[in-house]
C-alpha cells in the first residue's frame, strides 16, 4: 500500500484525510466528536462504502468516550444520527449493527469495548481488502489495459481498497499495462482521488472524461473494466457511483468483461434485486458548481442520483474476499 493513511485512530481520536481537498491539498480532520464525523460522512470528506462503515464504527465508540455509562436512549440517538448520513452504502448499516450488538451485550467498560469492536471492524476490512486483491488476479489473462470508475482504493476503505487494490496487485504482478481513470462527474472522484492514488502507487495512467470511455473501448484501449460497489443485491444487481451502469452497457456492446470488487459486507441479502436498493440523491450544488464556483444557472432543474444499479446479467464476475463469483449469482446461500 501507499504511505498515506485514509483512516487512523490515534490518541483517542479519529484521523481522516479530507478527500474534498485532494489532490491539491493533503489535509486531515482529527476529531473525537461523533457529530463532526457524521458531518464528514455527509460532506464526503470521508467516502467509499467500507470507509464509511469503519468511520461510523469509530464515531459510535467515541460517543461513549466521555459518557462511559449505559444509556440506551443516548446510544440510539447516536446510532440514528450516523445511520442518517448516507442511505445507499450498506457497509454503514452493517458496521453500525455490529456495534449495536456489542453495546447491548455490555454491562460496563462501554467505551473500551466499543472501541475494540471498531478496531476489529477496521482490521476485518484490511484483511478483506488483502484477500480481494489476491482473488482478483484470476480475472487477468494477459497484461491488460484497465478502465475504472470513481475511487476504490485506500481512500474508499479501511485497507488497501477494493477494485483499485485488485488493479494495484495485478500491476505488481506484471498484469496491468495502463489504467484509464474516468473523471467521474459530478464530484470528480476519479480525476481527484483515483489519480492521486495511481500516482502514489506508480501505476501508469491517464484521466479521461466519462463520455470518452466508449471511444477508448472502440479503439481497443480497454481490455477489462473493474469498479467497486456500494450495495449488492442477493441476485448480483450492484449499485455503484453514477455512470457505472453506462460502462457495463458499453462493455456488453464491445465484448469487454465488466467486473465488480467489493467485500461481502457490501452484499445485502435483504435486497432481492436492484429494485430494492434505495438510491441517494445529492444536492443540485454538486452538479451546478465546481469548488463552489457556479458553472450554470442555479435555478435550472437538475437530476442528481449519486448511484445507479448495474443488472447482474452485465457483470462478468464479482470479486469478494471469499473468491471470484460468476453468474448466475445467488448470495442467499
């Protein structure tokens, strides 16, 4: 992995790299206030489904740092505040529910016990990232040119990443020649964050506008596409950053394999299909402004889904820490 850290717990405080300022400014948020961490999740200062879950777990533990007594109503208040931050990423709710199970099993030592559970969740994510990266090597049959969307590296997880870490491990094994990073409008996670991580990892890359992906495929510049996911239904339908579905359709037309990489904590067995996945809509400001600078009239109507859903029939494989899963998908077993 690269030298920077997305999430660290130091001196009883959570330290998060402020992703809204990357790659131009490398600045950190340091806090022991669960409300401040909740705001960080909402503002996308910390983002990426696994990273949100890890951060929320630490935030819930920190809520008991100065209130180290059993207080069910207080716990539920903190739980609900954190749960309200982002509706689509299932890892958030998985992590909070793991913390809830721990809280209601305790009679004392609430802070230390909850903190231990948060650390366990963080370490589990690191382990899952490592296994995913290793399992992902199976999708490479030659030295490949890869296209990816949004950001799925250390900035999106508690460990080395999901799709990005698969790419990085493949590069280290001589299986990746070049990476095309979609800019990922409207918040430019590709041009700001994935480019930052590719540069740190020394992987040859270029940034392309999202609408250039089709041309790259047409010209034979893409051998495979791999992205992450924020929620996967039990039938394999996968919600990810807006624009992912477009890539999967393009891959189908150009006969290019499209893969998803995500930990099993991203699989929501309560979702039978993508129709059950709640899609978050963001502020119009994210579309009509860049860095608080208006690029169009604010009174114009906007359409701002943060995610779309890729149907399972367009997905060649889903990489998790347990292996490479191929169609037909049935994650209820």
